[in-house]
């Protein structure tokens, strides 16, 4: 049987608990004290949970003396009910006050899907029954009967159960008093009687069961007489057994041993194989369900979830500052260039970031990224680096050069595009920037020029080339419409089409030397629509020492309360 599913068909939790109490079979409830332990109870196969007052108070670090308020207990029960579909019977102590407190407690428990409550006939505030139990005063019978009646009159769910716990044997008042009280509580409306004993043998419990003669269900807690064979309870006609505190006790022993070992040896190596894996904790927290829900509910509106950063090069013209690190680790305004990229992506929800390193890949800071290495970076180009990460691509992905700085809106708008392929093109005057910086490349021709007064018009990329005279026939003009800045977003079905085109390119003899514009042009030649997102500056590439010196000004302009800086520069 699947541990998630009950072994009977009754749907509501309260109805399932009621059926367990009235069943002809011996039933079992297992203690839980928080959401995680409730889920463990369910997975073990139990059909119901005992919300133990002892263990709930203990996990708060307080005594079982009503030191945790009833509202704190109810809040904890809500986590337990959310974590498990099992019925929960709360150990409700004395009902946390008089009849009025019981009425409010029942209403709040029903609101949180709790199946029932057990209240004991002692005075508030109570003390745990196993601490000087014979000295603890019992409640007046009539007053306690009033609590039961008040609780039953308050419940809206006819199956909600109130179990009356008799403490007469614990307090040393004898069997006659125990039977008298139990009968009074039954007549007041209790759905079951919990008979408690502190003896190491079940003699009192078995005698009570014989005298009681099945007038209503009996629930027991064999914490002290634990060595009694369970079949004895079955033959005695007991309805339900509560294993009352053993999850917490097991956890405490394990925690004490592990913490002591770590403290004494100052290492984790001795304990790691003895404790649950982190992945097991994730599983118990139902982390996979969240991932599935994320795919189901956020797929249409969320930012692209992944990025590939091409960062294998040392950087031509930057040899003076890259002797011990790749270009992507150059410090810009106090932090590495790569960190500016990673932070910009993560700010827009792009959290799964793969960096393709090459030159001095050992010097790349891997915090927050996955690193793959192009071992042939000295003799290969950008597409060979992209191929190193191709198998990792599974969903919407931004492909980026590793030497970029940009304002965050550029990535935001890019990943929000619905197009299978979209790129960022800077429409600033290409020839003017080219005259100032001869390292400029990646000129872009598009289906229409950037009309900054009109928004929403679809513009398609026609070609990317480092030759500004390489205009395609279908371009809007012979002059470039701008420059591709080094960012492309691949969305949805575009990923499979990109992989197909990459597979075709890999058959070419010159594949090792191909760059990203070759991929974009191949996509266009294959009939793919590559949409253009125009920008006007607001980014910077780091291609030489002059770019490196000026990049700090741009970066400072991106920080809060920054003044000045060349925020609109866009040279590559």
C-alpha cells in the first residue's frame, strides 16, 4: 500500500479518525510534533497522528506544563496538517482553561483540519503525568463533564472526536474512581476514553478494559508498559494504541551523539555517513513538487532560468593585466567582471548560470555558477566553447559574451520576449563609435531601423558581420542598423532548433574557428526568425586596456546613488 493513501475509502480526516476509534481492529497512532515528523509518520504507513503535548512543547524547548500557549500549539498543528493528509488527534492537555476555552479550541482545530482532541481531567495548568503524578490534583467531575459537553456542542463537523483522558490511575485514586469518571465522561458525550497508567505492566489497563465491557472505545498509551506484546491489547478489546513520544526521543538521541562528535573532533567526516543526506531533507520537504509547480504556473511569465557565459579567452590587448587570470575575472569597480554578469542575471531570475572557461579557468570564481572548460580554447572559437555547454541546456537560456556590462533592463526585456530567438542590437551610430574604437565588430543589419518613437513593431535580424560593408540583400539599408551586443535569448522550441543548427555547423571543416555571429547567420539562413530588441547605449564591452579603464565609470553608474559615469557608452 502506498503510504500516502489511507487503507479505507472515507475521505475526511475526522471521519477517518472516527472510523479508527470505532473499528473492530486494533488501530495505531504515531506521535508527531512538527511538519517534518508528520510527513515521516505518513510515509511509514500509519493511518493517524498523535499531536503529543510533550513532544510539541519539547521541540519548542519548554516544559510540558502549558508553557507553550494553545495558540502556539494550534499554529504548529497547521504545519503538521499541511505536511500530511493523515487525521491528527491533538493531545489538548486540560483544554487550556474552562469550558469556554474548550469551545474556542474545538472551533480553531476544526478550522485547521484537525480530526479530534483529547482532554485530560486534571487542573489547569497541568504537569506531565509521569512527573509526580500522584500529587497532581484532578478536575471536578461535573466541571470536566461540562468541558466535554461544551466541546461537543461547539463542533460543526459531526465526526470531530473528543477523547476524554482519565488520570485517576496515575493519581492513585484507584480503579473504582477511574470507572466512575470514565462513565460520567461517556455520558457527557466523549467519543472515546483514554485510560492512562504509569505502571510498567498493563495490569490496570487490562482490568479497566474487563470492567468497562466495551461501553465506548478505549485508547491507551503504553509508554511505561512498552514490553507488553501488542496482541494482549488486541485480545483485551482496546480500540487504539498511541505511540506517544518516540520520534522526538529518537531524534534527541541522534542529535546529541552527532553534535558531541562534531564538537569533540571539529570535523564532519565522522558523522556525514550516519545522518540523512541533504537531498533526503529536500525530498521530505517536497522540493520536487515545487519545481513541478514552478514549471506549470510560471512558464508563461517568468524570466529565462538559465544562462551560458562564453569566457574562455584571455583577451587580446589585455595581456598586461591577464597574466594570472582570464579576462572575465578582471576587477571592475571593486568586483570581477564575471560577478557583474552573474549579479545582473540573478537580479532578473536567471539563476542557473554555466560559464565556459578556458584560459586560466582555475582562477574563475565558481560561486553561484557551474564551470565547464574548453580545453582547446587556444585553437578554437566561440562556437566550440558553446558546444561544451550545449548538453547542459534544457530550457530557456541566455547566451552571453563574458566581457559585458549592461543595465539590468536589457536582460529583463530580453528574457521576457516570447520569440524563439531574440537578440539585443545597439542602434547608436555605428560608424561614429567605429571611428573611435577600431575593435568594434558584430555589425547588425535588421529588417527595419530603430524608430525610437514607435514600440511594438517586430524587427528581425538579417545578418551579423564584422565587415560593415557586408549588407544582405533583404536588409533595411546598406549601412548597419546597429551592433549586436553579445546577448541572445533562446526560448521554448528554439532550443531544439539551435541544437540542430549547431549539429550542422559542427560538420564544417572550419567549425573550430567559428564565432557566435556564424551561428546567428546560420539560424537566419535556416529560416529562423531572430527578433531584435533595440537599445541605445547602456552597455559596455571590455575588449582592450582602454575599455578596461573606462568600464569602471560605467559600473559605478549602475550602483545605488552613483554619480556621473559613462552610462550610455556602448563600444565593444
